């Protein structure tokens, strides 16, 4: 079965650079979520989109922005990178938002900021 | 957001049942109880969810207390592959997942 695809899987950037992470949801899934997991930490919700509109916002820094495109893939844009942005970034997708719907997580993008 | 309390870690022997407890005394009537797990170096993975009644699926069972202030995830026959961090999560009307600390489950061969 098709799963959530994230690219790239690994990314190394310098401080103050920008990064773009991509997420391709499971086919027919219209809702995408982004989570950040720092070293030794639990995943933290950043932002979500439903039908290409932002549906919820968590602890996402102002330096980050995201959008969902017409084909439902999503991109997380990160600017002025800081050392503390080094983390695993997970994307998840679901079919319709809602508390009863399972979220399917991708394998994550490991971002290292030097 | 309503909070959950789980043991930091648990151990179990391979091929034995495992009962992972979760307390959620401030749960509201519309909160669903979800369990996700995260295997090493992987993204979180859905395990099971329920509202009031006990639930079974191919991965696990979820036993929910009558007052809904606690629940237990049951793995009927643990394997080494079940070693992971297990998260008990309350989800309200909105759809995001708020991860707590979780229980790190160790499986002993």
C-alpha cells in the first residue's frame, strides 16, 4: 500500500540558510500535518492543512511557513535556520480531519543545522 | 488540552501479554482515546482508538474504564518488534495529535 513520502530524507544546512521539506500524502488523503521531533523529545505539532487551507497551527516559529498545493502535497519552508531547528520533521496525512481518523506518518526528514 | 499520564517505561518478556496503562482523569465527553507507537528511527504509527467501548484490532486491544478516566492498551503476545514508545493521546474535535511523554516498552527475549 502507498505510504506518505517525504523528501529529502536527510538535509544538512548551515545557520541562517533556508530549507524546504516536501510531503506527499497517501493518495486521496486531503489533510496533511507537520510535526517536529527534537533529539530525545516527543513529536510536537507544527501546522496542518485541509483541502489546501491551513486548518490548525501549533508551535510553529514565524520563520517557518507551509502550504498545501492543488495535488495535496505540502511543503514546509524554513528560513534563517538556527541550531535548535535540528530535528526530525514528520509529515502525516489522513482522509478528512477529525478525532476519529487515523493519521499515517511518513518516515521523516532529518534536518541538521551546522 | 486534556492530559494523560503514563509510566515512563515498562518491561515485558517476549511472547507474553503486555498491559500499558494510561490515566486521563480530565477527559471530556467528546475526547477520543488514541494510541500511537513509535518504533526506533521511524515515524509514529497508529495502534488503536476508542471512545467508550472496548476495542479490538489486529494489533492490540483497548480496554476503557467505565468512567473513562483510564484506559489500558493490551498487546496480547509481545514480540521484539513491539519494542517502542507508546503514546496514549486524547483527541478532541480538532484533529491534531498532542504527544505526551509516552511509555518506552522494552521486550526481553
